[in-house]
C-alpha cells in the first residue's frame, strides 16, 4: 500500500472528486444508495465538500480521500456522525471500480479505525452495508467488525449493521 496516500479532504478537491464520482457513479449505485442528481456538478461537489469540511470543523465528520501515485482520487473514507460523548461514529468508504480488489477498502478502513481511536478517542465504530454487498462485508470482517443483532432502530430491511469495539485488545489497525 506504499503507492497510495490517504489525506483529509480539501476544498481544492472539487474537480478531482467530481471526476471520481462521475467515473464510478454506476458502480457505486449498484452497492449503495444513489446520490441526488444535482450532486454531479462542480457546484454540487463543491457544496458537498464545504459541508464535509464544516462537519470536520465542528467535530462530527472526518472526510478523507485516497490518492494513487498520480495524485488522482481513487477512494474516499469517512467517519460520520461522530459522537465523542457517546464514543462512537459510523464508517463509510467507496473505492474506484478500477482499483477494487487491491486491498484499498481494507487499507482505508484501517486508517479510519486509527483516526477514530487516536484522534477522536472513540470506543465503537458502526457500519451499514447492503445485504448483497458481500465484498464490503468481507472488508468489515477482515478489520474486526462483527454483525450486530437485528435492531429496528438501526437497520433497514436491505442493510446489515456491523460493529467494532475499539476497546477490545484484538482490534486490527
């Protein structure tokens, strides 16, 4: 993974992020909920970035991008709904279709675990994955996430909820 770099999202990423999202739109929408059509414009992505960075400044969002050797965005990784009082957050990631299967999702998730533990001092991470997204479920399992019991307050009919305790001694990160 030396050829990849993870860094925080920046306001100057709008064009590169738009290209990443457009290039992978169909791929992503086969695995996750589609974005609103207005997102897919330079203005839409710039507004999205501003929102993410506002969330970072207020401490409830940690947006990151994954770059290849050419500094092209090939993935995203986010801590969402950070609740430092409760000690938990939700993880999310998306990897370029052309880079899938190279371990980037695992790489990104391990970085999120590191940030959650060391920067945010969180004790638990949660992920929601569509039932048919077996690849993402494998990534979560590889990083120590466990399926949570069915809970009407936290899952939908099409999603599974996974949880990782960062307090455990055997956490992978």
